[in-house]
């Protein structure tokens, strides 16, 4: 499908996933004998989610969202190009019928999702049934696995005969499936999307905020808001690595103020945009996904820095797309190179990042688990000195200074 269609699908999928997570726990029941325990655990999870996504709480950089401002927020949301396309595709005022199946064995998720989609489901979302507990574990994009126990939410067009669909699904799979059905009014799921993309505090005085949120800077703290249009690209501030890298940029802004920053694996563009707002004169963003390049361009415009950001579609490999100038002798180098990507590319691209980084310049690397930092340090020590490591929730950011000889 064309990129615009993929963006819309990604946006809707993310919206419905958040809707599934924010739905009342009382509406859920599953196939596990310990369903009552799971229900209690999910109830506390839902309460935590509601607390986290309540607009205006504890965010001095934003004004509180009152009933009077709710319509303004929705208008701003609808005005965003990707949001407007998603709402048009999904039907902003349409109710959403959904089926919830909890604590399903991970090995059964693929078959069930395929059957439900073939029977008319418009979207199936899957999440870790142990989310928010000590048993929660991460599964990364590209992994050929799912969680051991999963919660599945399937969406259907309004007035679908859910019971008939589930009866057919059970006949096809030769299995009994416990489920709960629910109809969610159109305005409800739109507002869940709005609330789920809540302002994210990166550090004191540093926030990532959705484009449709009303904001006012707190001059006393010099509050810095990086405005993003949440969508398909990585980098909305929810992940520790994004927060680690943005915090590093803020703490080391003197290294690139008035200079140039290279953001490799730019995603939403959040790091390049943040660097520009912190004083960089120019930035280059590189990503291997066309959707990310498009998202970064839109987000740069939202922050008024589009004239200072160049974007490149490339992956850093030979023949993998045109890279920014700066590698060759005589070309202007970058004062800081940041890369929030996977550990594999972080290791393999060490010589490339060294070529781009000016002598005495800084490098900031993340997408790295704390257990992987020894390998990263070993790969970069031939090119960089004064290497340090910061950690948050099992993730790390590694930084260093480019050798001068």
C-alpha cells in the first residue's frame, strides 16, 4: 500500500491498541482458571493508566484541560493531517464494536487473529497479559515470537453479529473461547486516543507534547516543549531510550550550541528537533523508513525548525541510500552524533559515526540494554574517549568524546 495508507493504518492500530488498554477492567474476562486474579490485576493497571493519561495533571508546561477547552483540543487533533485521515478512514463518529479475549496462550494468537480478520474484524491488537506486573517482558519488532500469555482485542463494524462471528471462529478452531463484547461510542475512542498521547515529562522543564495539546511555557523554569504528532514513527517519549537521549542533549547542549547535530535513526525526528530547540544551528536526520522521514518533516514544521533540518532516507550501508555530507576530508563535521537504534547497527556503524563526528565532538548512543554496554564500549573506544554510561529501567545511553588524533 502507499505510504499514506500505511501511516493511517499505523495510526489507527495504535489508537485501538490504546483503547484496548484503557477500557474498564470490569468488561474483561478470559480463558484462564485464574481469571478473577487477572481481573483484579488488570483493574489496578487500568487505574494506573487513567492516572497517567489524565490531561493537565502535574504538567506546569501545559494549562489544564477543562470542559471548555475539550472542543478546542478535538479540533486541533482533527486538524493534524494524519489524524484527519485516520478519523475519516475509521469513522470519527462511528461506534466501535469489540471483542476481548484475555490470557490466551501465545501460540494460539496467530490462528485466532487470522480467523477473526477473515470473519470481518477490522483490526486485532495483541498485548502482554502480564503488562504492568513482575512477569511482564519485552518483545521487539521483528521477533518471531509473542508473549506467553496474551490479551487480544478485535474490532468490528457497528451492528456486527458478534456472537455469530465468535461461534464461527470456535467452529473453525475447534475450541471454546470465552470472550466479552462491548460497543464503544465514537466520541469515546477518539477521546481515549487524545488522552493516551498525554504530555510526557522527560526531565525537569523538558516535555514531549502532542500537537493538539494546548500549551503555555513556564518562563520561570525555561520549560522546553518538543511538539510531536504521534503516529507510526518511533520516538514519542514513552520509551526510556528517548528520554535518556533527550536528557543527554539537554545536559550537553554546550557541545553543539551554534553547531551541527546528526540524528541517525531519526524516527519521529524528536532528537534532531530537540537539539535544534536547544541551540543547534542545523541538524540532519537519517532513517531507513520513508514513513519516519515524512513524520520527522511534519514534526519539524510543528516546532518551527523545518528550515534547519535536512532529512535523508538511508540505512548507513553501502548502496543503502544517500547519506549526508560530512564523512570525507574537508567536509564539515558534526559537533554531536546521536543514534537511538538497535544494538546491532550501533556496533556496526561505529566507524561511520567516527567519520561524521568532529575531533572533540560528542557521540550519544542508545537503543542499548545495560547488558550490552560492554560490547558498545569496546566498539567505540578506538575512536572515542571518556566513555560513560547512564541507565534507566534496564536501558542505557553510552556517550563519549571523539579523539583528536
